[in-house]
C-alpha cells in the first residue's frame, strides 16, 4: 500500500462501537501528546479536514459535547481553530488554515502516521508510547 493511500485510510472518518477506543484516542497525535480534550479536538479536526460540528467532534473524540465547548474557545484564542459558520444555530469549527501552528500540527500528524506505517511495512513493532513516564 502506498504511503499516501495508507495516510488517507488512517485519516478517514472511522466507524466506532462502544467497545473500541474513539478515533482521537487512536490518532498518532494522541499517542504522542496524550489523550487530553484539546489533543482529541485537534486530532478530530485534522482527520476531518473540513468544518465540523460539535456533535461530530465529541463523537469522534470520545468525549461529551460539553467538554468540546469547554475547550474549543481556548483553541480559538490560541489561533489554532476557527469557527467557520453556523448551520441551524450550531457552530462549525475547523483548523485555522492561516495558523502556522495548525500547519505544523498537521505535518507532525502526517509524519507520525508515516513513521507508524514504515514500522508496520518493515515488520517492526509500531510506534508506541507508555501511558506515563517511567
């Protein structure tokens, strides 16, 4: 499988069940930076690649809508996320395409996915981080 196809497959909108971890908990960015709400929001917005409502962010992030609302303003204040529009009174959000930080996060996520893919392709153990420092 080509690197581009592997990346697209990895980044496509996942289907989850109650027994599996949310997309954001499995994302390469979460593996590196932890599973905090802001990381989950960023991982979902990176994967979606378009403006997304709070319900979708919460579902794919494995968190409540109130958690998304509680943290999204901080990401907006940092300039990493922007509200794009409202649909039926519901705000939609995406990564701020003018933000160098958002651009670098996207590049980091892409490089982490490639690193994991390279390890899988070579029969090596995939990139894993421990839950807490030793």
